[in-house]
C-alpha cells in the first residue's frame, strides 16, 4: 500500500479513533465498539478501510476476529513522514550555519 492510502484512511476522525484503539490493544469489533460512540457495523466498515489501506490486520481466535495494527503499514507511513523530518532538520542545520556565519562577519 502507499502512504497516500494510509493518509486517506486516517483522515476520518472516527477511523482514527478505531485505529488508536487497536494500537493500544488488539481487539474484536465488539470490544472496539464498546469504547467508541459508534455501532459495531460502523466499526467493521472503518476496519475494512484501514485493512484495505494496509494499516490493520486480522487473525481468527476461535469464533472471534481480532484486529491489530499492521507493523509494515505503519513503517511505510513513517518512512514517508520521516523524509520531511530529515528535510526539516537539514534546513535547521543550514539556518544555524548561516546564523553562525553572520556572527563572524
């Protein structure tokens, strides 16, 4: 999946709450819905979008399906965001060097 799909999936506030819930603790749809102001069917729909974006994975535990954060999906999103952090830090270093150079002039 691409970082664009991840960002789009996380752009919905309710979907972010669902994602944050399973980031804290993998859980079933029913357990996730108990903690949120949305129905179980709505949670299922949000989980489908998150899964399609590669951010969530599911495993069977008896008759229950347990949802958890997909580490590889987070890694892709983090790599995208990290490139900006690297650019910000490089710009900061250049500004510090520029300021230091002006003090010595």
